[in-house]
């Protein structure tokens, strides 16, 4: 983690954006949006926002609690290593699952993002009001990676003054995640209303992006353990690396969104 407060804020915000485009988030928001789209189109557009608010509330609560209770305690090395390898394993499985989804989905159907937690909690995707959707987001936060990340924010913040700084980092992380999840929910809501060839292509662009990012991050994480030169090179580059992942996803999102525009929009642009 950076020692400068401004750099730390920027890194935590980037990590929030990156967390918001995790495959599990995308898959659950996809399911919630699809379930509500036919009868509650207005709610469907904001499923990503509501999910993220619930998720972020848990992150902030953990950050404040750990920040208030911790003094000079540090995260044990074994916990960091265990968390890293759990993340690598999950990302590998998610990458393979999403790549398989792209290759196996019939050409006339949208590709649906695959998530592990979303499969385990699949029945919760049939939620049709704001509060249950937010509670689902909170439930998703009760995982090893999210809990350890929130605790790390809090412990890092203690060197700047305590629980108020931990609260700030938790809120900044939540803001980044909220932006990513909200954009995803709005895009899926728009895509559901279309079934033409371009919209189907757009869903495959995002599916391949999720698969590629998951496998790429997992491979890089493993390389840091087995290749000392990679670990040495990556030290101090957390912000740049996290930003690169977010940039790739954002670019793919923009390409997919452009592809899924109604043809009337394009013709109007040409006339103007």
C-alpha cells in the first residue's frame, strides 16, 4: 500500500472500480436485472446501484470496526498468502467458466456472465424490491476476499489517524464499486431490450473481456509467487496495474455499448 494519503485514496478508488467488475458482481447484477426487466423496468435499471450500496455498507462497517479496535496489530503473512491463492483459484475458475459460456451460448442468445457466488445464491436473483437487492449485495460482501480487503484498508488507515480515515477509505472503495456496478446494471437493462445481431455481439465482447481479465489477473498473481523478478517489478505499481485492468474493462464496455446502440442512433448521428 502507498504511504502517501492521496496516492492511497487513488489506489483504493481504483480497487473499488476493479471490484465492481468482478465476475460475481456482473453475474448477480445480470440476474437481478433480467428478473426485474419485464415487470419493473425502472427498478431493473438500478439493480447494480442497489446491490453496490448493500455491498459497500458492509465494507464500510468492517473498515470502521477494525479501524476503531485495532492498535498496532498487523495482518499475518499467512492470511495474505491464503487470500491471494484463494483469489487466484477463484479467478481461474471464473475465467474458464466465462470463456466456456461465450463458446457454448447459441448465436441467437445473449451471453450471461458466470459467477461462483451468484450460482450458489441463484435463487436470490428473483428479488423484486430495492431492500432485498441491497441485502443481497451485503450478503455478497461476507466473503474472505472482501473481508480481508476491508480489514487491510482499516489497518492501513490507522497510521493516518484511526477510524475516521478507515471510514474514508471504505467510502472511497464503495464509490468506485458503485460507479462500476451502476454502469453495468444500466447497460444490461438496455441490452435486455434488444435481441438483434449487434446486441448479441456486444454481450460476447463483455463475456470474453471478463474471461480474459480473470485469467490474466490469476496468471499474474501466480507469477508473483514463482518468479521473483515479476514480484520485484510489480512493487509500487499497484495503482497502475489496477488502473490498467479497469481501463481494459471500461474500453470493452464502451465498445460493447457502442455496438448495442439502436441503429436509429447511428443514423441520427450521420444526419447531424
